[in-house]
C-alpha cells in the first residue's frame, strides 16, 4: 500500500472517530458501538459515495479530487493546519488557499537582521526582498543600497526583486560572477519554488514581465529546468572591493515557509 494513501486514510479515520455525532446533526443513539461519526455519515455530509469514502480510508488506489477534499475539510470542520496537511498528503492543491499580494514578515525576524553582521536579506514568495541589513546594502550596490521599506511606504514604494535585478538591470551581468550560469540556475530554482503556485496571478505577472523584457529569461524558462534552492559559493565583482566570495545559506521560517532568509558569509 502506498504510504501517502495509507496516511490519508488513517488521518481521515482519526478525524471521523473524534467527531461528536450530535455536533453534525446525528443522534447519539444506543446502537453506536464506537465513538465518532460513521463512514456513511461522513460520506453523506460530504456528498460522496459511502463505498468510495470507505476505499479512501482503507488506503485503496482511488483518485481523490481537490473538490472532494475541500468538501471533506469543510464538513469535518478542520483547522487551518489540518486542512493544509490533508491536501499535502493527498498530493492536491487547496483550491481555497489564499495568498496576499504582499508577504508579511514577523517583526522579530526583521529585528534580527540588524544583529546579523554578514549580508542577510528576507525574500517573499515572488522573490521580492522584504527586508535586508546594512551589510547587504553595502554588498549589493545598485540593488539593495538603500534602506528597507517602512510600513508607511508599503503601498507606494516598490520592493526590490531578485529576478528583476538579475534579468533587467544591465549592471547585474557584471556584478554577478559567471552571470549566465547563475541566472539559469535562479530561473530553475524559481520554477521549483513556485511549482504548486504557477497559476497564481502574481507568479504569472512576474514571469510574463520577465519573458517580455529578457530574452535570456525567456530561453531559460522555456527549458523547464527545476532545481531546489541551495547554498554554495557566490562570487561578486564589487565596484569598490573587486572580486569577493561568499558562502550562501538559505533558511525558511517554520511559521511562514514561503519566506526565505538568505545569509552570505564571506570566505576567508
């Protein structure tokens, strides 16, 4: 039996068994031998076949649509975390997943940037740079060499974006050592990072803009390379310091894994 199907079935079974029938409009009755809802009752609430629902709980090889999962999540009154888990183990994208136009960064995380001495910045889901420290400003001349955007500027001041910088600013081709290799890899990393959100308007708008403005991005995007974002050596041709090397590490906060904290440690 497939592990994910088995986990999905067991998860639904636990949810069903912990549900109080009276909360769903069913009488307790004396003939209930176990706690919770019956499979037939869950199927009735969700508007699906009792046999088909039973097969899901049994971990059989059945195709569970996102719409069916949505109905199950609603009738079982799942929490946000439970709903996310349900869709993840079923390998489906939640049709009601909501994303704000702008990512929010915890104030504690922004405050920590000032305590970090090496270049560090925080990227959002569309690779906008949401906050950065002074060391990043000193390193990324022509991109981050200004103060982070304040809350009062949130609706009027555009955020710097890593892909726009790399593909739309000519100076980036000189600044980033081995630009074509790095640019191609960034494109593959962005595709992988957005693999479950490629139909989001924000992703489509950014990709369309980059395709129209950069023949290189259009060529790389068409190749459909997919790479997970990794650390490693990064080299830059700084206008004052010359060629400088760093080791890059990217971390994701547990509470908001769409954010990426990028750290660059100078090589000795």
